[in-house]
């Protein structure tokens, strides 16, 4: 397993033990970077405006479209470390 993947998995574990709950914007960023790291670009169509939570999540994830897995992992690691 690569060093980056190991550090990413450690950051995912650390994200569950943050001392304070991040604000909603930061939670969306954590979610979107995780999804980009693990699944790549957002798939499917944009959720309906009636499902605001799903739409916000999809929009946040789609904002990373084209970002490489390695870059998304590094961005995730950096974000979690800044919150720890």
C-alpha cells in the first residue's frame, strides 16, 4: 500500500475523532474530498432542488471534477490535519 493511501486512511480514522464538530461548509468539503478520493468524479445527474441536502453534497463533490485521486487524498489529509 502506498504511503499516500496509508496517510489517507489514517486521516479518515482521525476525522471521526475530531475534538469539535466542523461547521456544515467544512463537513461538505470533507465529504466531497472523500468521495473524489474513493470514487472519482461525481456520477449521475444532479439531485432535484427539493432534496437540498443531496444537492449540496453532489454540488460539493462535483466541484472537484477532474481532480486526481492522489490530489484529492492529499487535500483531504491536509484538511483533516488542519482541523486536528
